C-alpha cells in the first residue's frame, strides 16, 4: 500500500497535461493584443487552425511570424486561421516586437496558464488543428524552409476534411 | 520489523524527493535569453580586449605564447 502510494507520488510530475497529436486541444481564449477583440479557438471550429507559441526573445520567431502571416493570406479565411500566443512575461515586449513585423492574425498574450495547458515543447512551437478540432501535428522550432511543408499540410487538411 | 520497513520506505521517498527538480519550461526562458545573461554578453568588446591583452602581455603566456609583449603584433 505504502509502496503504491510512493509510486503514485513519483508518477504525478510525469502526468502533466499537454496538447498531444490526435487529441482535442485545451481550451484557448483571450484577447487580441492588436485589435482588442476576443479570441476563442472553439469559435473557429470547422476551420484549419494553426496555434503558434512564440516570444519576442525567441530568434526563430522573428522569421516565423512574417512567414505565417503570408501563409495565412494564401488561403481563404473561412478555411484557415492562425492564433499566435505570446509567452513574453511583459505584454509590452510582445507589442514592441509586433511593431517590427506586419502580422494581422490574432495575437494573445499568455499569463502562463495557456502554455502550461498546451505544454509547447520548444520555442517556437505550433500545433495544427483540423476542421474537426483535433490536433493533427505539432511542430517544434522553425526554419524558413519549414513553411513549404506546413503549407502542404494545411492544404491537405483543408481539402481532405470538411466541416460536419 | 514492519516499523523499520516503513521508516526505510519513508527515507527512500525523502531521498527520491531530494532529487526532484523543477525544470525551466521552454516558455519560461525569457530571462535566460536576455543578452546580459550570456556568459559573454559582448563578444566584440571581449575580442578587442583579448587582442590588446594578447599583444601586450604575450610574453607572460597568458593566452598562448606569442610575441614579446612589445604591443607590435
């Protein structure tokens, strides 16, 4: 009995929740840093959604966000949307960063709760969600060459699945 | 006997707990990513200082033996 309790205590830290491929993502709501409008992942059900975790101190994010902005413009808004979550401690850092890059998609500043729920394994990390609301893939880190594979993945998801 | 076993298990649990760490998560590395947290926050300044020291104090062999400390290399 005592041994079981000890084993359970040992396992608890490893049982942290995370957004895993094939599962329903954790709830994601917030306010767009740029427009002030409400953002809700559930409201985008039926679209392919890319959820990207980024920070102003993350060097690859300087490259990924402008490329994501271009990718978003390649598809109809009814089919594809991007939500970017800034994990900066200070929202002002994220806003200063956004003055340097032209990004029109919703940016939500995180107080740590969203990152804890989604558990992005690196910075940046992105999660691609299909029309049915399931996480189809997870991308860790970013190189400019990655955008082509991501574009193909988004196109495949848009064409393969339709809103129920 | 039973009490000894419980004490041993508690001791083991305590030792196991002592090994526990709270790793810094990827989204918590903002402070660690600051330039002034780097081991060498200003590589250019360090290179200039190192070159001066290398030229002036080469004879002492500080950064490898080179020159005689005349400041001319």
